[in-house]
């Protein structure tokens, strides 16, 4: 059986597939039109962030499993895969630590104005130290949108390290679970009004698209910061830029963009109030190992006739009448 690798993964994943006696083929491009032409006789696939749409799935006549090298599933057409009885698996335990640590890096960098301080120091403006413009995290309030694995870790780490108060918004988490974490579940509006830092860890769905727009940003404190570690479309990029330029909030940071990679003239690039990274918070050496390992394991499980450990479309397969239990 053949397994296609759409984008490069850690060698551990390839090694596991080889040891399971699968033939590995590499897509010549991540472009879905090219993948659609090359995937006809493939049994399993590992995809990272490139689009894996209905046309690709329709052309994959033998496909039995799509392994998402990561957690988010917005680039995979789950409905089309499920209609055809194709398992979709992901790696939910692989990236939580890495993204949580990157979130805390952003929180600290914004609080201590690392970007500005580095620039001014390099430009011989040592007097910048007398602006007294940085802040402590001790006792500040952190608002977490999405209290899943990553959001939970961020909450625990920020409580332990900085004694931060935690507000959380997540319609799918009950108060008891939130309380066990030490978080207070509140409506989104209350979270935005009461937080010194807001960090986004929600999945991208029709329900959450543009969750943070102009009305929501206007609720925030002028001293507050917002961070997006999930998907670019969870906020309105133009509204965020307006908020930063007009001073509704103090600053922002993001690891994600609506369109990736962003165009060279993206307006964020000329805004010094936002910190940017290239959607690489989960691409630590350790995390890429874990994602490749777990994605390969999902492929091996399905192609060996087993139920996968981390199914992502179980409910949809049941919906379309497939026996999956």
C-alpha cells in the first residue's frame, strides 16, 4: 500500500511507515490541483497545512485515511472524506506544550516590550529605560478563548509562574472542569472587558470565524494585549489593525494569518504594535517529532484494519452510515 506525504515531516514518521512495509511517495507540490493528479492510487496520506479539498479527495479512489500532521482540521474537507468512508485522524497530544510555551513567550514579549527595547538599545537610545513603560505579569488577568489542551496548559503555566487570574470563554467546557483548572468561565464580552491579556486557542469553524471583530476589540482595555495562536480567520485583521493604530488596545501578537503565507505588503508588516511569527509555534524539534510519529501511527492503525487512536471524524462517519465502532 502507498502513503503520500504532502509536505516534509520528521524522519521518524517515514521510518515508521517503512517499518510497516508501506511504500512512501512524496507529492511533487502541495498545490491541491497537483496533489489531485498524483493521489489516484494512494491508500493513506499525511497532510500538514496545505488544502486537502473535495477535488483531491474525489480523485483519491483508494484513499482510506487522511492524517493531519497537527490539530486543526480547517484545511481538510471532513464532510467529503466522511461521505466516502475515509478516516481523518490528527495529533491532538503533540503540539500543546509547544504552542503554550510560544503563547507565554508572546505574553512576556508584549509585557516587557522586547521588540522596542531591543531596537532602541541597538540604536544607542539607552534612555529608553527611563520611560518606565513595561509591566509585570504578577496578578494580571489572562483571558483564554478556547479552554482545550493548549488553553488549559497556558492557564496552568501562567498561574504557576505569574499568579495570573484566569478568565475563560468556551461554550463546550463546563464550570466544574474550568474550576479544576483554576479558571472562571465567563461570557466573551466579560472576558474582553476584564482581561489584561487575551489569548485565542479556539478551532476555526463557521461559528468562530471572525469571532473577534471591531465590536469585540472596542470592549478591551486600552492597556490590554491580544494574541492569536489558533487561526488567522478567528479575528478580523483589518479591525485589529484599526484597533492598534487608534489605540483601543496596547498591542498584539500572532502566529497565524488569514492567508498563509501572507503577501509581502501585508499591513501587519508596517505596524510596530504587533509581534509576528510564521505559524511556527508548533514546529519545535520535539513537536515535529511528535506530530510525525502520531500522524504515521494513525495511518498505520487504519491501514492495518484497526480503529485509530485519534479519530477526528468519527461522528461524521456514523452520520453517513459507516460501522466504525
